[in-house]
């Protein structure tokens, strides 16, 4: 259990720090600071609160990567590469549902409060929308997503090597 917690905090903190640094660097050089993808006429809460969305993904990555390190970190060769890619994909899939809920919370904070009778339905819709459309926002977030994929693979691999020695 101790190793799982150490792995979780290491992976979460490392992911969050690197993702925030990458975000800051890309925001400085991208046109209009557009780091994340967006749909036409989409409300851009992920531009207003980027660190909350980054932290949400970092926590989901920390959870999936720490479980991988404890139970599957011993894999080698192609299986290791495939399993690391599955960790990253799993973390993004896991983060989609709470990401949709976070979007709904930001919508409520902006003043779009639905009547109490439909609030639960609205939150369920937001969770489903996060799962349905979260991947598209990620796919549109080039080059941030590509840098995140490379760094995620490196951190997962090297982190397990370093944590395995402890």
C-alpha cells in the first residue's frame, strides 16, 4: 500500500508540474495563447481555468500509472510499450467524466444555474458529454497533446524504474 501511495504522489506531482510548465511555454508562443482545442461557439472554461483541468488529468494519470507500476511495471519489450500507452489512454478516458462535471460546475459558477429539478439531469449530461467530446478537445490540442504523450511515456517508464529501486 505504501508503494502505491508513493507512486501515486510521484506520478501525479510530476505530471502536474510538467503539464503546467508545458502549458505556460505553449501559451507564450501559440497564437492568441490557444493551447487547448475548442469547438466553434464553445464556452472556453478550459481556457479560464486551465490548471484545474490539468490537475484533474494529473490525478487520473497518477492513479492509473501507480496501479500500472505496482502490478505491471515488470513488463518488458513491446508489452511494456503497449501497457504504457494503455496507461495514458486510460488516464484520459478516466478524466473525461469528471472533466465534463468540472465543465458543468464552471457553467454553474458563470451563472447558468438550471432549476433544481433538472440539475441532476444536467450533471449527468455533462458527465456523458465529457466522455463523448473530451477526446475531441484533446485531439484538437496539438502540439500540447503530442508533448504530453511523449512526456507521459517517458515519465511512466523512467518513474517506474526509479520507484522500483526504492
